[in-house]
C-alpha cells in the first residue's frame, strides 16, 4: 500500500474514534485522534484548547508526512489545510438516539458513573455536552451535519459514507475493501 491517509469523521458519538482505531489496527497503521491535538492536556480533560497553529505543527511533526495513518475526529473550522493530505474520508452517520446513548455511557466510563449522575462533580458539564451534541442534526451547534455535508462536498478525494449504527466489524471490513482499492 503506497499511501493510506484516511480521515474518519462524523458527529460526537457516531463511532468515529472507535472505527478509526479499529481500521488502523486492521491495516496495521498508526491511529491519531484530533482531540489529542485540539485539547491541551488538563485534569480533568477537555478544558483548554491548543492554538490552531500549534495543533497543526504538532500534527506535522508527529504523523502528517508519513505515508500511512488514520486520523479520526473533527477538523471543523481549523483543519482545512490538511485536505490535500487525505487519500479518502470516511463519514459516519449514526441516529441521534444511539449517539446520545453512547455519549452518556462514554462519559460515565471516562469520569465514573457517580460523577455524571445528579449531584456528581461532572454532571453539569456532561449535560451541557449532551445538549450540544444533540443539536448536530438540527444545525444548532458549531459542528453540525449541514456544515459537515458542505465540507465533504468540496473534498477532492473519495468520500465513503457509512452507517455508524452497524456492527464495528462490518464497518472495518467495508472500510478495508474501499481503502484497499485506493492503493
């Protein structure tokens, strides 16, 4: 495989990171997630954003020049300079109910079930995040389905659209088949 630089994207809770990791593992290539570049390391996490120029430089230093990688996550509004690097983009769509259920489970796993229940230290932030994520399909948030569709329409590379509610092994098999045809 000469070049395999794939961007996996979609709404929060669509399964983007899970698919990115699984696809990278199946292809034996590195996986990177935009959250690792977007956010500064803090405790608790996801508090302070890294400057855009610093994000892009870090990505350039860590993986962009390589011939093979998978990048999962959102580049919404800051990563357009990466578009020429992509051999393909995978766009995952998942029904809102499934996404929100996944996000609640992820928050409970990440921070502890007690932290996200009423009275928990992470409850307010979790509810704000769920509220934000629930607006994706309606266009009521900074990262919306309409914005993603407009971004996808201007890409010069192939776009593979997948249903994120399907089992992960099926998605990986489909992704591998398409990516294999690009090389």
